[in-house]
């Protein structure tokens, strides 16, 4: 019978278990750190992509839209148009648009002429107006280059665009949601559109794509001409 001396056999299970736990914890910490880095980079990339998409959508779409019919004041005797006007508002989901003359340009193109910018005076923003005649009366006072009302008087010396408000909530040069403005273009004698002329207006605002509106002039048989 063999006797086994006490203390010759040792158990190492406890020590091995602690070492394994330490290694496992280290792996978990490293994996958690890597996962955090990956997730953080993913969130950052997603946010940047979202910002880029929103900016692209804003630039691709115009900040303004036509809010009704285009009308004109007609000269029945000469079969020409004195002025052309159409209402504007902010597009659905839009914010604001700065219509200051230093920030916005308005192009005019007809069958005979093309002007890169006829927006010399900027907007008539002191109050609201019920029709183009009243707005052009105010423009004669506000703008030194406009000497007369093209609706009721002679043609302008130079084709000129003005913007006035029919609904103005804060009396500034920025059109906001729930506000309504009107673009009105008065023509010089040489530029007055006649029957079957194709006319186009392009509004270039600081943000967003330009708004282009074009029409073909019908027969001028009345003082007020509906251009659709």
C-alpha cells in the first residue's frame, strides 16, 4: 500500500479560472471599444449623408412657386402688354426667400430681347397693395429710375421688375411662409410683348434652383389679359 504524502498534489483550477476571466474581460473591453468606434463612424457617416441629401434637395428645387394666374395690363389700341404680373409664395416645406435686389436677380426673355437682370429697384415692402396699379404708384416714389406708372401712363424708359406683397407679416424684404408676394414687370416701348410673342421670366434667389415662368401672349382684346 502506497502512501501519498500530503501536499504532493496541487489544484490549479482556481488560478486558471481567474486568468481566463481576465483574458475574457480584456476581449470584451476591446470588442466594446471597437464596436463603439464602428457605430460612431456609422452614425457620423449617416448624418453627413443626410445633410448632403437635404442640401442637394434644397438646391435642386426652387424656393418659390407660382401661386395663381399670370395676368397683364393690355394696350388694346397697340395690341401690346404694358405690364405682366403673377403671384409668388414659398414652396411647401420651404423656409424663406430673400427678395432683396442685392441677393435676387430677375431675368426677362422674349422673342426679341433677353435681359439678365431687370430687378433694379428691389421689392416694394412697405405695406401691402391690392393691385399692380397701386404698387407701381408706390414704386414711382421709392425707385428713382421709375418716372411713371406703366399701367396708367407711358411705357417705362427701361424694362423693370418690382416685387410687392399682398400679405406681409413682418414688413421686410424676405418672403416667409404664409406671406404672398407678386412679381410685376413693366416694359419699355421697344420691349412691350405683342400677340404670339413668347415671354419668360426667371427668378434667381440666393438658395435653390431658379423659378422659370413662361407664356405665349394671346390676342390683346381687353385691358386685363389672362395669361393663364
